[in-house]
C-alpha cells in the first residue's frame, strides 16, 4: 500500500530491543545502485543506494540509527540528509524530498518488521493488518487485511510486510483464543500466489536483470525482514561488476 506524502511513517516511533539489535548488527556496505543488495541480503548489510563511499555510508548509518533509537521525525532526518549531502558532496538521483523519504521509511519499516518477526515467533498464528490511515491503498494489500495464517505457512516467506515502497502493513500475532474470538475454528487458506516477471536495475553497473515476484509485491520486498538472520541463512555472494 502507498502512503500519502503528508503521512508520517508509522514504524519506528517506539523503537524496541529487537529492532535496535537487528539494525546495529548490520555491516556498512557501499553500493552503486539499489539492486546491488537484494531481498534477504539486507538482513546483514546497511546500504543507501548509490552511496558508494565508506564515509558517506557511515554518515547515513549514524543518521538512521538516531532516527530509530530516538524516534526522529522525517523532517529531522531531512536536516541530517542535507548536512550529509553538503559535507560529502553526494550527487544522488531523484529529488531531495523523495530520496530522503525512501531512505528514512525503508530503514525504519524494515528494521521494525525484522524486530517484530523475532517477537512473533511465540505466536502460532499471524494476521495481516492493513493500515487504515493509508489514502491510496494497494488493492491486494487491502484484500489481505485480516487474513490469518499459521506462522509457518510458506505464504509469509514472500508476503511478510512491508511489501513495497511506502508500505505500512504489519503483522499481528494470534493464539487459539484469538481465533475463537474472531469466530474461526482454524486459520484461513493462503491466497493464490500469482507470479510475474519484472525487470530491475536498468541503470545498474551490474546490468538489468529479471526477477520473479508475487503480484502485489514490489521487487526487492519479496522476503521477510529478519527471517534469514534468525534462521542462520548465509547471504549469497554478490557478483563482481563487469570490467
């Protein structure tokens, strides 16, 4: 689902231990484009697309960490963004408001989701929750609102939110008593997954490539933040750029 530009990010206002630990255990990694690090690789790496110098990545890391731990607003982060750009001389793509919002929201949303993923392991059932404040909801995200599936249902592997740029969907943990309260004798059946091919990285130094994602999921979001790290999955090696 897409948020209105006036809406403040929902995640990150109340940081918690699992969220902080997830973010702080990441390693800084310079990149040339957003496709250099993909899906579950983000469980280990802190990146800002196009920030290809160590000092630049480190400055953004500090600003994002402050936003998470202190509950900083988008406008506060934008002041840090402007300072970093001026100090480091970063020539970034896109407009200032759009670019700063993407960095802020994506990091707060995914770190929150990863922390919650760890917490939710105690609940046998998970419920998909669509945020009511979203003015222009994505139809499929809205259709999944209230869906209850077993925690280990494979559907969550690619549909655990956030499920796209600006997505504010969340997951709520449920127990047997919660199912009874909802009038359910068992969890729901997982929705049919329709896959589609999308081309990404048209401007990447590694060249464009085709990825397969479920409908309703933006490329790069077809994974559950925190799941790979929790399960001890080793991230794949990135290919070297062409000479």
